[in-house]
C-alpha cells in the first residue's frame, strides 16, 4: 500500500484545508494510507518524510510566497538531507495553493518544492474558496500521486 503525505498550511479561512482534504480523499480512494498534516497545528518531522512514497504540498499565498510552516519543514528537510540523503528526495509530489486575489505564490511554491523529486500534474490554484472544479482537480491529484508512488 502506498503512503501519501499531504502537508499543508491553513489558518484563516480554511480554503487550503479544503483543498488538502480533497487531495487526501482522492489518494485514499486510490488505496493509499494518507497522513494529513497542517503545519499551523504541527511541525512535521523531516525524518518521518523518509517513510512516505508520495507527497502533496499546499499553502495559502502569504505576501507572494508560501506559509512559514512549510518553510520550516523545508529548512528541517534540508538539514536532514545534508546528514543523509537516503529517502529525502526523488519522490513524486503535487502542489496546490489558495489566494485572495494575488496568486503570486505559484513561483515560490514551484521553486522551493521542485527539489523534492518529480512534480505530478499541474499546480492547482484556487482564488478564494475552492470551487467544485478545484476540489475535483485536487481529488484527481491525490489519485495521480498514488499511481506514481
């Protein structure tokens, strides 16, 4: 059974959380064991990242970049990877984000997480609350991640 991590940040409106839950739903429907982690509530241990087969990263657009909780994960991942690269790279990953009208976090999101492995699908964007089309795309991303794990 594939294991999929959905690591995201959601705090104020819950739009990114809705997207994360849809990705997790799709991965679960495809038969994966899914861990859904909000960096606003928990700091994800980069060492645990070694044990997942695929991952989806999601963030709101904060001042044109990703949320701080995801940046903390990237810092922890980088330090762990410097010690021992085994299991910390080359994973299939997907990206999603929400924004209130700016939408300029796509570049930093793709740039920061592009080092994690191979991106599956296109980066999914939601302006404000996710529409049913956005949630459908998120569920499809979850299924696609399992197929690439």
